[in-house]
C-alpha cells in the first residue's frame, strides 16, 4: 500500500475564462464550474478517501464540497494551498500588466522562481508553504487516497517540487486546465506521477470550454 495524492484544480471562474490574473481575489465558480465540481464528485465518490485538504478560497471550497458532502468527508482548509499572490497584478490581464509593469513582468516570465509579480510571491515561496501541507499529509497518512484541491500555479509548483523539476519552470513544463486532476503516488522510491491534468470526469461540453 502507498499514499496517493490527487491534486484537483478548482472549476471554472470568470477569471479562468478571461485569462486575468486571479490569485487572492475570491470569485465564485461559474455555473459551469459548479457542474465540474458535481461531475468530479459523481466520478470519484466511490474511491475510499482518507482525507481532503483544500485551499480556503471560495472557488476551491466549492469544488471540494460536492464530494465531501456526498461521502461525509471533513474538508481541511490550509492557507498553504492558496494561489500565488499576484500583488499589483491582481485582476489585470497579461497585456495590461506588460504595459504597466513591463520590466518586472519580463523578469517574472523569465524566472518566476526567484522573481515575483509586483508586490506578490515568488514560486519558491509558494513551494515552501505548500510543502508544509504535503509534509503534514505524509505524516498523518502513510497509505490511502488524499484529495488536495488547489489552484493552477500552486498545483504546478507542488508537482514540480515532488518530481524534482525546477519550480522556476512551472509555467513552461506543466499545463493545468480547470478541473484537471493529477495523481502522484508516494512510494518506496519517492513520488511517481500516474496522470496529469486528467479531465475524463467531465462531459464533452465542459471539456471543450475555452479558458486558462
């Protein structure tokens, strides 16, 4: 037996539709995003879950809620799973950020590991705080299935950290669409990735929606 971590990105929001930077902004799921959460719960409710660790923002809580309610599983909220804080870029489009904060934007695109959005967080900071949550899970559960509901950048950074990929390359190496589910098994030889950003739990209409 081993520990299996299921990393689930939240469902669709208006910002995932438009491509605006949304870190600590706290939008609700769209109607389609709520459907994504329900379809995930329907597809995975029969799996024997040991725990659910969730970012405390509205979009992640709403994504985890259908499954947790269906199987009476306690949702454990952790600040370490929050999305990257984009600072002055929150709510802005990449085009606007490039105009207003060009030099910092170029530095961030080049290496977000050690360069932060204006007033925001570096990837190494996110790696550090999210690693504390993963360590807690590993200390509490040596085996079983644990759900981790988080955000686009944070999940990519956690996966990079687990697999030994430079966290400064998280934007270039890993895609993470809304409601994407990734499975990493913690076994005797370390983390082993089984699937990345799987969305087979969604119907064709939801899978085909455009977004970031």
